[in-house]
C-alpha cells in the first residue's frame, strides 16, 4: 500500500501503529538468539514460544491487511451511495447531541433553567402590576389632576385660537374659493 495514496482514517484501530510495510520487516533472528532464555524455560520451550510468537505476528499482519481491504471496500460503497465524510460527521454530531439531551446533567440543567424562567416571569409580572398600580395612584393624585387641568386649559386655548385665526383667512384670488366647511362632526 502506498502511503501517499492512503486515506487517513481516524477511526481505524491501526492509528498510531506502524504501516503495513513496517510489519513485513523480518526480525533479526541472530539478535533474538543472543538474548538469554528466561530462567525456568528449556531450550525447546523457548523455541516453541518463539514459533508461536511468529505465527501470532503473522496473523496480526494478515488481519491488518484484511482490515485495510475491508476499509477500502467500505469507502467505495459509501462513495457509490453518495455518502460523504460530511454526512458521517453530521450523523455523529446528531447522535452526540441526542446523547447529550438524554443525559441526566442536561435534564437537570433544563429543569433548573425552566424553573428559573418561570420565577423570572412571575417576578416581572409582579413588577408590571406594581408599576401599573403606582401609575394609577399617581394619576389620581392631586398634583397630576392639577397638571392635567393645566394641560387641558392650554390645549383649549391653542386649539381655540387656531380655529379663530383660520376663519378670517380667505384666498386673495377669487378663483378656486371653496365655501367654508362646517366643523361639525355630523
């Protein structure tokens, strides 16, 4: 397998391990023979263990090759189905979000925030009621009534003076004169 054309698969159990090319490197048997046998093992037992070790290492290499072939086949099937790595990421994120939502910590946090929202809503409602009541009390106070009367008086003077000043105004040209309108509501 060429490392330049190799896809990086972060979900592979081989991540961080040597590549297939490195697993085919033979072990220096002379160096292995130079190490002394652990105490309590006969030479025949040591040879048997070394033979079994070689078989297991060969099986591991074969399994790695099979796994790599299966991963390539899986990638081809996903490409044929139009599944992209982005789809896989979306699926992983969706599953993770679902796992978070069903977790006890999320449920407790959601419950606490819900209770806090209800208490805040009740407090704001109470504040609104108090402000309403205070404004009603203020409107019924003597000071506000006096102020309201003065504003009403000023308004009637301003509106009354406007009506009086517009009644005497007529257009200087005789053309297009409209008859004065009656200001009665009906």
